[in-house]
C-alpha cells in the first residue's frame, strides 16, 4: 500500500503549479501571506469568513491592512453568511454559562463549487465554542469541507486554542457521515521539527497549549484508504 510522507506532502504542495488553497474562518490574519510557494500563475488562495465576532468591523479593517502586503497575488476573500437567506450574518454572539453561542441559524454552505480545493485549512475552527458545542454544527461544517475538497485533496485541522474540545469531534465515530477520515497521525509540538514546518505555513498565532495542541490531516474517505500518510519521509 502506498504512503504519503508528511514532509514530502509539504514540499509538493509548495511546488504544485495548480494548487488552490481554501481557508475557512481565517479572521484578520489569513495564512495566505506566509506560504512558501506564493500565489501566482495557476496557484490561488480563497479565504471565507463569517465575522461572527466582528460587529464593529475591527477585524475586517485589520485584514484590509494585511492585504496590502501582497496586493498582486491570486488571493481572494469571501464574506460568508451563516444564515440560509443571509439573516444570520453579523449577529452578535452571546453567552450561556461558559459557552459562546452564535445567535441565529448555522449554515456553513459556501458559494464555491464542489471539489475546488487542493487543500482546506481549518485553524481553530473545529474547536471554536460557537461551533464545537454542537455536534450537528461540526458535522455540517465538515460535510461542507468534504464537498469543497478535491478527491485527492487534504484538510489541515490546526487546533491550538481549544484542542481538547476539537479532538472529540475528530474521532472515527464522530467523522462518520461527513465523507472525511483521519489521514495520518496527529502531530503535536513534541515533534518539534515537523511542528515548526507546519507552523511556518499555518501558524499565524504562534502561542499554543504545548500539552494539547495538534495538527490533524483529513481526507476524502476513499483517498485516505488508498494513500495513508506517514509522519516523515
């Protein structure tokens, strides 16, 4: 059975001339601007963000400033509505006990076509309290991620803020029905060399819980069976 070493994957995705990276929930500091391969020619980045915690527009303003660092690249952004008819966009979150809940409907469906992404990045999104408190919301998110991922594409789950909350949604039973499976072992800060390579590409916020933070790759179920990933070459 073939294997795909993680370090080989990182090299190949940086060199891929037909690479399309999609980041959901990128916030004011998307990972687009720290990619070794950049985004020119047929390489492109698309970021999608609902801005559920940005009622005053400060994060959007910060993103506008960051975008000036690379105005000529193939870098595009979509403002996402989580409501079926747009009514859920920009509503204030509110708290119930220690949980922050999104006020309004939750429909993560994007306008993007199916199978568009070579790589989908979810950084601190699966564990986001607005999503993670509801298994139904997590599954809806992952089903949309599965729809957007190319048949041989990968999903990069980075969790440094709520890793314990996110981890329970990435177990085998929790992933059933999403169209995704784990692809390779979970990577933690203890594996310093490969962790730093991952953080160089996906770690906009450098602080993390060393004892629980992790990266987990996901793939379409059929592809994961054919090409399992190993941690190193």
